[in-house]
C-alpha cells in the first residue's frame, strides 16, 4: 500500500509585488511529499527554493494553486486554523535558529507546547525530555548567547520535536555551522528519519547535504526542473524529469 501524502502542492504560484513590478517566484509548481520520505530541495540562489519550502509548510500562502496538508486544503483555512494544523503537523528548523534570546533553552522548547494549550507541568516535562534526547540535558537553563552554534541548532531541533510533528522542515540547517557541528545536525536528521519515521523536508544549496535525502527536488527560476530519487547504498540515482 503506497504511503499517504502529508503535503501536496497543486499548480502553485507565488508572486511578489515590488512597487509596480510583479516578481514571479514560483511558476505552477506540483509537489507531493509522502509520509516517511526524506526530501531535499536544492537550486541556485534566487531559484525559489526557500519560498517553495515556506509555501509547502504553510508559512506563506500561495498566490494561486492549492496546498494540502494531511489532505486538508490550507487555502480554505483562516490564519488560526492554519496555525493549529501547522503546529500539530510540522516542526521548523531554521538556518538562523530563531530562538528567543531572553528565554532559556527549556523555555524556548516549551513555547510551541504553550501554543498547543498543554498544561505547564506537562510542557516542562516534555521539553526537558526532548532536550535530553538531543544531548542538552545539562543546558536547560542556558540562554542562546550562552550556547555554541551547534547547541543552538540542537535547541531548535528539540523545539521542532516538542509537539511530536509528522514533518520536520529544515531551511539550510547547517548554513551557520562549522563542519563538525553541521555533521552532527545532519546525523540527527538522519536518525529522526530512520529510527523515528519522521518525514524530513530540507532546503540546501550544498550537494553533499542534499544527497543525504532519498529524493532531491531541483528548482530553477521558480520551476521544478528535475526530481531525483536516490538509491541508498547502491551509489546511483534515478532521475525523473518533469
């Protein structure tokens, strides 16, 4: 039985208005992300890859077309409904970490649980547990400026995992990290996919990072030009041209 789709884009466009000039960033994109897949999106700077990621994850609304999250059309949801679906389904990991500097690691990880209405004691217990899982059990009371870049990204991953989402969305997760810290983060994403069955959707401009995935979506000038399925362990790939 085929895996269900967790995210689907149907003929999606995104246009920004810069003064009187419309700038088309996505041009009729179709994408399907199956449950349990590990997919990377790659392309040159300005190709639309981050915009595509933001539209697929419900952070941005498309100009036209349709986004479905677990089969529900995001386009018909109001902002509150979309935020609820996003909060339960998708965990976000950003290149710039997006941590709140005045909050401790524990408080940053507790924040999405507060939005879900989880009681304080349960929030603290869940956040503490997931920080221990990412190796930061001794950093619960540290603020972001007291942590290394790799540790801050692990806090961000813990925050993404706190609500036990189906999908982890990562935008250049190693972009601000040294090679050792970046490798640690990539290994964590591999483990979340392989051992915990999480769907991973990642944007990267690095070829070696993209090839950690099962499938690479190549985008250029707002169009998907190639979808490449990687055969792990056999050293070769199958390319399905759009």
